[in-house]
């Protein structure tokens, strides 16, 4: 099965969605020989970060002043972005949308962006409603239900039918590389998701392999999103060293970036 993300130059493009709408621009950045950190908050020279962001903005042909970033704190907080938010977080971390890990918009020419170094990027698209969104899901955000919360907002507040929502689960640490302890798994099993135990493998001694992508997938199904509307990347940020930073692998890692935008 082909991955929904296709590598072209220095970007993984969410090609299966973009093929359906040429006005949609969405994807995930790579490390470009280890030197394409997109985040200000990891100790990199801010000038380097800004240059990297400008490089990416030029690649997708949308100026940085039309981008919106958030102050990610492993929350389940979701924020609806409008044109009044343009430029948030572009030039420093603290100016991003405060304490927020999920962004969505119904307006054109706004790039929504979130950061990663093993956590799971979630993408949302409702073609009939001109709506796009992104969410940052580490294990905490996943277990606490950021997928549920975003889809609840789209269904209940934006009044979108589940069958009209598309979900993509992007590159993140894979199950075989992600070992967790009882604390994480004890939180996972509290979920009312069908067959939630399928998301982890007991290694003994209070250690487990955990499939964050699968739990997010099951959460999307639980919210009524049809199987055919969900795509999942097979890329693992830990094992694909030539493409990604990994906090688990390298504790001083930079950050990749997910992005999505609908142009006019």
C-alpha cells in the first residue's frame, strides 16, 4: 500500500488529498540533512529557524505572514483561526496561539502549522465546508482525546457530518520504536474505544510497545469517521533517521512541522 505522504524534494506532501483539490496544500517537513529545524523553543539560533521557515514558505508559495502557529503544551485545546490571527508565532514561540495544540479554519490563504519530534500529527479536511485543521497528539494528547475533541467541534459546532470529514494521521514514532510504562498504558485502557488493548504489546516488567497512530485511528472511527475517509502514514520518525528528528532517539532534537492551507 502506498503511503499517503509522498516525498518531493524536502517535503512529504499529503498527496492523496491534494490530488482531490489543487487548492489544498498540506504536508510534513523533513530534516534536509539534519538542518531544517522549524521551532524556536529547542535552543536553535532564532535566525536559523526563521530562515528555515522562509525556505518552507517559499516551497509552498505562501508568505510567512499568512502562517499561524500555536504554543503547544500537550493540551487538548482547540482554536478556530481567522485572518485576525495571521502571523501568530511566526517570529517567536510565545506569540503563538496560547496553550493550544489544535487549530482549524474555514478561511482561505491561512497556513496552520504545528511541531513534532515523534508525536503524532493529525490533519483534518472537510471539502464541502472549506475547512482544514491540524492537531498535535503526543501520548498525553492522544489519551486525553484531542482527536475526539477536534471531531466533536467539527460535528457539533461546525455542523459537519462525519462522512464529510477526512482525517490523516501523519509521520510519528511507530509502535516498534515506542516503549512506554504502566503509567501510560493504565491511562490508555481507561478509554471506551473498542479493542483498545490492540494498541499496545505487553513486553513484561511493566514495559509495553505502544501504537499511538492506531489509537488515534480507532478514536476517529469511534467518532463515526468512515474507514475510507482515514489515511495513516507508515513513516516512523525514530527509525527513518535520514528524514526526521526524533526526541526519543536524540534528546536535543529539532522539530519538524505539519502544515495545511486552502488557497483561493
